């Protein structure tokens, strides 16, 4: 690694930089009251709230225009136009489809395909861990460990498989676990059972699914607590989520990588199993006895 932060072979650093949303969440406790108001407004409608004029942003946040400009400076931008330019770039990244990414026929990558992909995934895993506040992760663990809560997992076209994976593990560790299909025709009748004791754990990454967002918004209106596992640019579900765990997903491919989401899922399973061990162990033993029966 040279002094500029680049590798000597001209490859970028292994760990990806955090998104602006991740930085704000990590630094939230150090903000002034007016900065926290600006931060909460931005995160509640990320990144669109930041694309208003200074006056509109200030009015919606309930702070003065100079306070907005101080907030933007605090985040490291030279001014409001630079701040908005960054948000527009993140918005473009949010909307990228597999076809809009680099062609897989691009020959500029000299490293072997497996090695290059592995390095990108390792970087994603490191960046995911570095950019999640430990207190936020522990809050999710505490919520999922609460035996009074009914936990519902859900996800989209690809992330639904991760939600199913999580549900399969948590079902062994504790009771009151299920999976809700993301399609409205399948989840609307489930909402009559959702209330204040329920937790909806949603998986949703870019090209976010409107039906999963609608599911979480409906659950939140009925008093459920929403936990979101998403990407650095934040699914619209973040507007109603109590807790947000973003994972880095960019890979040298037309497809995003879910390895960071899998890391978070398995870390949550491990932490909840440890916390509930006195009750989880007999459940796991009972499952093993059932599996070992011949008939």
C-alpha cells in the first residue's frame, strides 16, 4: 500500500468507503440537536430529502437554513451543491440494473476471475462490519432474543432466499418464528395478526421491491417493529424501520453480491443462539431426537 491509499499494483483499497447514510448513522451520537434533526429527516427519505432546496430542507427539518449548511459542512462537503451532487450519484447507484453495469465481456480486468471476485467480496464483508454501529447490531440481537416477540422474516425476488435461510435457523433456536411471502396477494391477509408484539425482519437491496416496502409500511402502521437488512443506499423500508443493518454488495459482476447480507444473518443467528442458550439448547436437542427417529 502506498501513501495515497492505493495498492502498489494500482488496485483500489480492499475496503469500500461507507455511503453517506452509513456515515450519518455511525456519527449520529456526536451531532448537535439541530444536526440530528437534519440527519433524521435525510435518513427518513433517503436520499430524496436532501435534493430539496436549502430552505425546503430547513423547513421540513424544523431548523434554520444556516444550521442545514453547518450540517452539510460537518459531513465534509464544500457546500450544498456538493452535498446534492453526492446524493445524486448515490441515487444513480441505487437504480443500477444488471444490464446497466459494465459488460462481462470487458477484458480490462487482468486478475483471475475467482480471485478478483473473492477480493471484492472480502472487501464487502470488511466494509459491512466497519460501517455498522455495534450498538445497533446489539439492539437487533436483543429484539430477536425477546421470547415475547413474534418474528416474521420477508424478502424480495432474490433476498427472499436469505430471509428463508434466517427463518430456518431461528425456528430451531426459538419459538414464534415464521416467513411472510412478499407478494401482496399472499401477505395482506396475514396483516390481521400483526401488532405491537411483532417484529418484521425484511431483506431488501437495490432495485428495491415495492411490494416488500408496502408490507413493512403496513406492519409498521399496525405497531410492529421493522428491522431492515439492506445495502448502503438504504431501501425505502428504512423510512419505517426501527433498526437498519446495511451490507456492502458491489462486486465485479452484473449481479450484486449477497455475501454481506449472509454475514449479518449468520452473525445474528450466532448471537441470538448464544443469548438464548439455556432455552435454545433443549430445543436443538429435541430437533436432533426427532431427526434421529427412524419412523
